[in-house]
């Protein structure tokens, strides 16, 4: 009812500010300063960062969530448009999906280590894990996994491990277009496929 | 006394055709699933259906999985006796229920219960164990389990009734299944469940176990 409307309005404003803050991350990092700058560009005072009690963590969380949603939309389109006779093999599909998702981080790669540190602070761990679970669930689902038993868990945990390892490899990879990272990813997926 | 559950929340008792509605809703749900969910900053979970719906589907799936195994256990012991065909018939219906919830898990993108291996074993042991005590004890076990499940489904129906339009598919499914389970319960009674020695204690114990399993699978 009315309370829902006010809540929704509040979220819309918050997302607007967070979205506008992303371009300032390169300069200010995942911090309240970036949020202040972003707030100013959309017409709110710099003190609007007070809307975000967990500061930079909320910016990281927002970025993670919209990347996940973008990926889900892309994967959904891919699976729907796919010619059934040319269906991609699951391992390849998963590799492609993980690469797509990691590429979304590239514009922020300089500040990504800071984001990782922020998300490993105790109060931020639950949402970070939830985001990771949503991500691997989406990838597994669109790769064709329809299991409803324990393998639902084992597959997703394995993929989460691969994703995390590749992410960590990526932040210290200096090769052109992160080629080494994609090779690393390919090898990890091969390892798991052999199980 | 055992029929009190029937009168609550009974919609016009028409049997709906699962398949056409299911296809339409599958298409609709796939479209809805990708709609960006509202993400409050502090929330732990970015889910596609609400937490309540997810928990309902998860626990229902766990329940049907358990029921399937219980009947399997009973069939393993009593399959060739005179109650065999009855148990077989009830088992077939539980298999349908389980398949339906597995569909819903995929459509609603629900996390299934992590305790699948445990419920598999526990269900089979309960079924076979009660069957070893005799056909009347097997019926008593059925009565106990089904009465807990009927109450459980009625609770869910009450919750879902708060928004009949949005929850239409789920409501119809659960109502139909609730009616099926009530039938199993009555069949169990009709086949002499109450003549089991220590009937009261036996059924109360099983009911307690079922309620505990339900509480756990809502979360895990």
C-alpha cells in the first residue's frame, strides 16, 4: 500500500545515486566520497551519502547485483535464441558466462581489490555470499542444470570456487586483454569436467 | 473429528487441468523471473520469488520426497500382501506430486532442500519400519503423516489466500494435493489404522517427527 510506495520511491532514489556514483569509483574508490560525488551529479546534496549507512559496501553490492542481472538477461536471451541443434556444450557455456561476468569488472579493475576487501568484512559477508550464490545459480540454470537434489549444491559450490579463483587471478593479471585469466579459467573448468 | 480440515478454505472443488494452465504460467513466469527484483541495501538475499514462496515450495518438495520414500519402504515389505495395491495407488499419486514440485522448483528458481539424502533414508526407514510392524501399523503411519501434511497444506493455503490472483497457480496445486492427501488419510483409517496397538503413541510420535522435518526443510 502506501508504505510500499514510499519504500519503492526510496529505492529508486538510492539506485539513481549509486548508479551515478560508479563513474567516480576510479578516482575515489568504493567509498562515501564516490557516493557524495555521484549524488551531486543527480541533484542531491553531497550529504546524501548518509542514505547509505554501510558506505562503500553498498556501492559494491549495487554494482555486483546489476552485473548479475545483466548477465542473467544476456544468458536468458542466449538460451532462448539458440538453435536447438547447435546447443552449446555446458562446459563451454559456463566458461563463456564466467568470462562475460568477469569482463564486467574490467572497467573497475584498478579498484577491485579494494572491493574484495570490503566484501570480506564480517558485516558484508552475508550479502556477498548471497550475490555469489545468485550468480552461480543463474549460470548453472541457463547452462541447463535442472537438478533438484544434492547435486544442485555440489555444482554451484564448485562453480563458485572456480569463479572466485579466476577473479583473484584476474586482479593480478597484467597480460593483454587478460588472456592469461581466460586460459586459467579454461584449465579450471577442464579440471572440474574431469571429475 | 478427522474431517474438520476439509471445511476450511475450500475453493469451489473443481479439478483444474494442470497441463494447459501449467504451460501458460510457465511462459508467464519465465518472463517475470528476470524482472529486476527490488534490492534493499541491507538484505541478505536477492531472490526471484519471495522468501515465503520459496520456502513453501522447498518444504513441499521435501515432504513429497519423504512421502515417496515412505511408500517405497512400505511397498518393499507389504508389496505382495492384500494392502499392496492400495499402497501402490497412493505411491503413484505421491510420485506425481513430487514431479510437480520439482517442476515448480525449476520454474520459480527455488533452492531445493539440502537434506535430500537424509530425507530419502529417513522416509524409507519409516515406511519399511512401520510396515514390518504389520499392515495396520503401516496404515497408522500413513494416517499420521497425511494428517500432518493436510494441516501443513491448509496453513499454506491460508497464507496464499492473502493474494489469490498472484498466487493462483500455487494455490490450485496445493489445494488439489491437499485433497489427495486427505483421501490417503481417510483410506488409511478405513483400512484399520486405529486398530494398531499403541495407536495413539505411535501416531503422535510420527507426527512429531514430521513436524520437525517440516520446520527444518523450510529453512535448510
